[in-house]
C-alpha cells in the first residue's frame, strides 16, 4: 500500500509538471488565439488613426467609412475582453459621440476632430498600455492650470473662465483613454475637481478664496490622474510586470520538478524491493 501511494505521488508530481509545461499543440492554439485578439486590437487602432487623419482633412465620407469598420471591430469579443466594464462604456460612448457629431448639422469640424482624437487616444491605450499617447497631455493640462493661475493673479475672472474652458476641452479629449487604461478612480476625482472649478468660476458674486483654494488643489489632482503621485514608487513591483508571468511559470516548474525528485528519492529509499548492499 505504501509503495502504491509513493507511485501515485510520483505520478501526480509529473502530471503537474506536464500541465505547467503545456503540450505543444495546446500552447500553439493558445498563441494563435492571443495572436488573433492582438491583430483585431491593432486593426482597431489603425482604423482609429486613419479616422483621425480623415477628420483632420475634412473628409467626412472617409470618416464615416472608417467609423463603420471601427464599430464592427469593437462589437467583437476580442476588443471588449480587454476592457473593464467602465472601459467598454467609455469607448462605446466615444464611438456614439462621433456618430452624433457626424449627423449634427451644427457640429463643427473642430469638434469632430476632437472626438476623433479622443477615440484615437483610447485605442492607442489598448495597443500601448505602458506608454500611451494620452500621457503626453500632462504638460498641456499643466499649462492650462498655470494659465488659469496667471489670469487669477491679474484679477481677470473672464481670463480664468477662458483658460478653464481650454482645460475642460483637453481633459475631455483624453478622458476615454484614461478610463480604458483602468484609472477610473482618478477619473472620478478629476471629474469632481473640474465640476467644482466650473461652479466656482461661474459663481456670482465671485468667491476669490474658494477659487484660489480650488486652483491650489489642481496640481495634486493632475498628478493623480497621470500617476505621478510622490509615493507611487513605493508600490512599484520588484519584478517588472512584463516578466512577472514568466517568472511565476519558471518558479512553478522548478517547484514541480523538486517535488517529483523528492517523491522519487522517497520511493527508492523506502521500497521493499530496493537492493541491499553489505558494508
């Protein structure tokens, strides 16, 4: 009975190691599925890039054609599986905004280009999650905030309102991309700050103290939005994200092999059929 248990232990350990290593056919199938999803996402991004170019050129017919292809690609599970629920709603919202912009007789080309840019930045985030294009807007939004503070120091209420409007437009351009990147909490915080700023700036009579306080918290809010908090490095993973899965797989394989070897040694040490040598 003991020998049977030992043999079972060896068999289970070897089976675990085999599962971790994966048969070549199963591994190839997994790679093909992953490759197909990646190809769909890359095509979505390419279509969004073309759409933005056509919108900038004022070629509405070409924009409509690309939008139809984007809608079809987005409807596939390959894209939506890579998104959170918030990301799905945000990206579908950008597609809907662009459709409405194209239908509206009052929509300007500038607005169509802005919505197209929002969609372009969102799809780029799927392809380049570690270095997305929307991160380049940190400097732009920071300049908007500095311009507001400059207008405040000059005592220009209208100047503050104008610079705030510029900041609202720039933020609206990247908002979908930020949600797609998974930073929903930072978006909620930024939304709240922008809404509060607009309320204070439009208040009659103007509350100077409240406006100054609101602008004072703007830098911290932007840092959170762009992941630039001072303590962010304290939570950084020791193993790079790109290598963590490979490291875990290697550790699992080594552990499985060690268990198999230990079971084999135990079996040889306790087996009643092990040959005995005289000293």
